[in-house]
C-alpha cells in the first residue's frame, strides 16, 4: 500500500474517532452531523472486511457496506424492541463491536502466521 492509501486510512480513522467522541460527549456541533454517521457506517464495515482474505475490491466494498448497514439496522431494531433507544449507547455498541472484530482479526491473522511458520519447518 502506498503512502496515499495510508494517509487516507489515517484521516478516515481520525474522522471516525472524532465522530464517536462527539456523539459520546454529546457535543452539539455541525461536524457531529457528518462525523458520527461516518463512524457508524465505516467502523462495522471495516471490521468485517478485515476478516476477509484475498477478495477483489468490488466484493470487499459490497460486503463491507452490506455488513455496516445490517449491523446498524439490527442494533437499532434491538434498541427499539427493548425500549432502550439511546444514540450514545448505539455509538458505544458499534465501537465495542468494531474493537471486538479487530481483536478477532488480530488473533486469527496471528494464528495463521504461526501455522505458516510451523508448516515451513
């Protein structure tokens, strides 16, 4: 990946983190209206896409977008079903889920590299 791709990912990560922080701190600013939905759409999709291996870019984008929408809709439906609607809780839940999927990805990739190293001996 080139420098441009790393820079885009870094800017996107900072924007998503800012959106989550603005929502959790309940800061009323116009930036929140852009950054919080960005967080809600990018984080679940990026977490799920991180679990995929060797896919073409269009399939990766499609799976990421579908996973993002499905996770957000299921979370909203669950919150409405249990009469527990809270945008702050929704943002926190998406953040925890994204972190959980990141940990799974790191563990899975670490295990795969250990198995590859053991197979080459």
